[in-house]
C-alpha cells in the first residue's frame, strides 16, 4: 500500500482497476506455482495442481489485501486506485524459476486529506485481511476433515497453504519501516500495531505443523 501524495502524475493515467488486479493475480499465481513446482517439473500434473492452489491462495490473498486498502481509503473520501507493477511481476516470475518467490504485484495508490489515524486504518486493512484469511483457511480444515469431499487431498493442500501463506503475508506487511503497512500502523497506534503483530507471529510461528496435524488427526479419528 502506498500513500501517494507528492507525485500526482500517476493519477493522470486512466485507471482500470479490474484489469490491473487481474494482471497482479495472474502474475502472482504463476510465480508462486512455478516456485512451488520447480522449473524442471513444469510439464507435470504437479504444476497444474500448484497452479490451482496458487490461484486460490496466493492470487486471492494479494487481490483481497489490495482491495481492502482501496475500499477503506475510498470510504474516507480519498481517491484510490490499484496499479500493477509490471516490472516486478515479470521479475517475480523470472526469479521463481530459481525457487524464490517475491511478493510485489503492485499497490493501491491514494491521495486525499487524511489524518494519521485514517492512514493507519487504511494501511491496517491489508494485513488484517490476510490474517483473517489465514484463520478462515485454518477453520476450513474442519469441514474438509469431517466430510471428506471429492478432491480431498487438493482441498487439504489449499487449506494448509492458504493458512500458512496468508499468515506470513499478513505478518510480513507489518514490518514497521519503509513502504510497508506496519510503518503507518505504528505511527497511528503502537497498541494496535503490537496486537496485530502478535496475532501474525502466533499464526506464523507458534502453531507448528506437528501441532496442527496432530489436531487434524484427532478430528479424523473422531469422525
């Protein structure tokens, strides 16, 4: 999320948020799927599976993150549009062939007369969306385990990657420096910043895979 107030020329570009979000979603999905699969296995069925998982988890995670920024900014009367970062999207796809994933699909740019509190809330909206998605994917484990629907293995993978990925993205964006959302949140209210970071740390690091799958195995035996 960028607070773009000193370089008005970006708003002279005709906005097409839907197309820009589609580019960001597609590029992020492709980069994440290539990284997960490995460059040598792109002709395999594994790549197709990872592409589906990435489209649901990584692509939607980033799109909803940016939409949350835009919705809140516009709610405060600011002008806000999403612009994909074409260079970084291309770079992220190229680097994914090396097994590295870079999350830089673009940003919501906004301008308007905003208080420190309003700017902080706008910034907070993105990470909170990812943390909420992480919790949602975590709880989706329960009906998948209980009902064991078709494509069970794929759904388990989506839930797991969705939980881990969104927790990490939410926490990562709370870095309190530079262009990261955490800098604006901390400038507004250190208590809100601390609680959000604590939730992110808990979801990302404290709930280990062994504990998570131990609970899931218990649920599976119960049902």
